[in-house]
C-alpha cells in the first residue's frame, strides 16, 4: 500500500490487544488507514468501511471506527484530520463535518449551562446578602428597648470620651432639666435618658442606643443660646427614639454574616472586612437618618415649647465658625449638606401655628452655666477626636 | 518492575520490586518504606527530562508537589512500599504510549519514562466537576500507580458513562467529559441530591473512586474545634 502522507502518532482499540488499547503509529494509505502498535501488531481500516468522529479529552482527537465497532484507530496529532480527509478522497467528509457540528453544538450547550450556573451563583450570593441584611433589620425591629439600653450602657462605659465627666451642678443640672423637658413631650417614649457632659474642647454631641447622650463642653462653649443646645439635644433624642444606632449595629452584624456567607470561613479576611465595614457603618449616620432626626427633633422642641429654630441657629453658627476655624471638622465633614438642613428646619418651624416659646434654660441658669464653663475647658488630645467615638450629631 | 498492591481496598499500599538501576518516580511523601540499597533523588522534573521548575509549578497547580522523588535500585530485587495520603485504594495501570488524565493528588507513582505534567480542562469543569482546576497529565509508556479515596473501580467506557462529581480518579485522553445535569430538570437534579454530574463519551478506560473527599470535609468541618 502506498502511503499518502506522513506517519502520525496515535493509538488503537482492539480486543486482541492486552488491556484493549495500545499506542500506535498511523499511516493514511490510499484506501485504508494502517496502524502499527508499540508491540508490533498491525491493523488496517478501510475508509469505505469506517465511521469517523471527533472527541477525546482535548476535543481534537479523531476516531476512525470499523462498522462492526471491533477496531478503532485514533489520533489527535495536528494535521491528521486533513491528511485523513485527503487520503479518503471525500469518503469521510460528511462524517467529519457532522462530528464537528455535533461537537460545536455540545460545546455551546455546555457553555450555556456553565454561564447559567455562574449567573445563578452570583444571583444567589447577592440575594443572600440582601436577605441577611433584611433579617438583621427584622431582628432589630423585634428587639425590646431594654436591649438598646444594655448596649448603650456598655458602649459608653467602654468608650474613650477624650475628657473627664463634668460633675459641676451649675453645668449639669440645667442640661438634665432640659433633657427631661424634651423627654416629657412623648409619654410613650420607652427610653429614659442619661446625659453625660464631657470636659473637652470638642464641638460634638452624640447619642448611643437606649438613651445615653453625651455633650462636650466645647459645644456648650460655642453655643450662643440655650435653644441651640436644646436643638442639638432634641436631634440626639430623635436618634435614640428612631434607634439609628441599633440600625448601624444591625448593619455591621449583617455585614459580618454576609461576608462569612460570601467567602466561607476565611478567618483573617472576614475579620479585616468586618472591621472595615464596622468602621464605615459606625462613623456616621446616613443622610436620611440625620434628616429624620432634624425633623423629629424640631417637632419635639416645638412640643416642649422651645423655639426649634435654635437647631438651625446652631448650624449657622457652625457654618460661620467653620469658615474661620478648621478645628470644627465633625458636623461639616460628614454633613456637607448643612445649608439644606438649615433651610429644611426653618421651613418646618415656620409651619407651626402656635409659636409661643419659653427659654430652653432660664436665663439665670444659662448665665451660670456659661460662667461655670470657662475654667473647666481644657485642651483635648486632638489626633483621634472624630475617628473613634460616635461622631453622629 | 514488579508491582504488588496489598491490603486492598481500604488501606492499600503498593510494594514495588525494582530491577537493577530501574527507577520509580513517586509523589513527595508517598514512600512508606524501602530497602537501604535504593537511592533517592529529588527533582522538579522527570528523571533526565526537561522542563524543570516550570513543570514543577504546573504540577503544583494540578494538586501535586513541586518536587518529585526518584527511587533507583542499586541492584535487582530491591523493593519499596508507596502509599496514598488518604485511606483508599491503589490501582496499577500500564500506559502504552497514550495519555492518562488524572485528578489532582491521585497520581502516586510511575515509571521514570512517563512524563508528569498539568493540564487545564476548562473553566466550567474547574468550577463544577468537584475536582481541581488543573489535572495531572501522565504521558508515555510504562507503569502508572494511581490512588483514590475509598475503593477504585475501573470502567471501560464505549459510548457514554456518567460519574458523579468528585468521584473521578483518572481517565484516558480518548474519553471526553462534560458537566451536565443528573436529570432532565436542573431543579430535579439538585433535589435528587446528585446535582451536576460528569458525562463521559468516547472509548477508553475510566477509574472512579467510591468516596468523595469534599464530602468528608463537609461532614467533618462543622465538628472540628476552631483553631
């Protein structure tokens, strides 16, 4: 038999071979394929008596099989399919074309299934994330207020307040009376409020879950009127009643669980990611939460008979101070929309029909408070003043 | 080379008796015991072969070690025992010039003429076959020892055959496999506990393992104390 082309390296399946399979060198002859195995056995397969198929692990292996299926000669060497096609003179063209088409179809189906599965996994992960977040919110809604109180008490004990707690009754008593006056406007409020005055030159105040409110002497120093202080306190009380701090905690916890769900138990990664998430979540309330607290604070101030424009007045004061003093970073840095907040508060305050207000703190007490403040103010340790505790206003 | 597989199938070890100057290439840590006359050489390539470090790194991707050990007998009749890491079977397959595609970590040892390389089987198979991303490719002529988790059973496929994911040990390159659904409906496939399966087609030898290492991990994981 004349060889039509080069010799190719491949293999043979036949029952006469030990284990049924052997490597072989293959020649594309004029009328038949011939294969000589590594053990010297010779096999021949006529082109007009065989079927051809493409497959194998690589998807490029060409199988020529006798019609009675007793003999298969296969090869995946480059150029074999072309040499076979040429040598067979068109006898195997149809089989090769059909096999290629089937292979393409199967590959496409496989690709589509893979794509569908990958897409399904992504959808499941995203849905899982949001479901966990929703579960966190639902758990919060079901939690009794006593949980808020425990968390708030624990948090304020563990916090570095950046200054000592002020005990001077000239400062504390009128502020406590103001908080009590504001709290009394809502008899259904399940929270009781505890005010902590911190001696540090920081223009800040914050609320923790359950009614823990802290106000800094720096803020008291800056305020022009007791109504401004009342505005800040009314705003902070609204953070408590709306459980904004708890929402933040639920979000952080939800994030931890979601990250664990997404990446499995990947210890370090989860810890780092959770820490990052917690930091981001705890360092500011959302704009919606701030706007809610402004609105509810104004309502509460009005109900207590205190001029709610004090809150807007405090924002204006801060705006002015910020222009000249770069050391008032907190309100402005996290709330660049203060102008809009001032406008919203003013508009809301104008809508109240009865605008008969009494001073938030009696004038004599306010004067005594301001007088008592001066000697107590000390310089705080500045570097971390806004990155640690709850900088929320 | 005379191969005697003992204590099958739960805790198999292979006793290999070498001829003079005959070499067995074995995965790192696979040797259990040996005659003192056998010398050991550690390389990243086939003995006397090429490829070096790159081939070793590719093999690592396939789930094997960067290094491989070559055990050479100084005189005829010296023997050594090799065993798998997981409790399971060892099977002897003779390669006659073809290629065996082996799931990562199932290659145990082979004659020094056999080239050990890694091959990528496609992203879909990597994600859903229950096996590694890369597979070990053994090519050449000679003896090949494979190990499994649990018992190994060989199947001579001629046509189509279905294996659950995670149960493939090795298959000849004349076989093609795709990931598919166990039943016609995808939801039914998952509800039936089988989910995705590996569908083989073509002609050739396939080795399956009776147990599935990821399932063992899933079962044991929650019971382990956190470190």
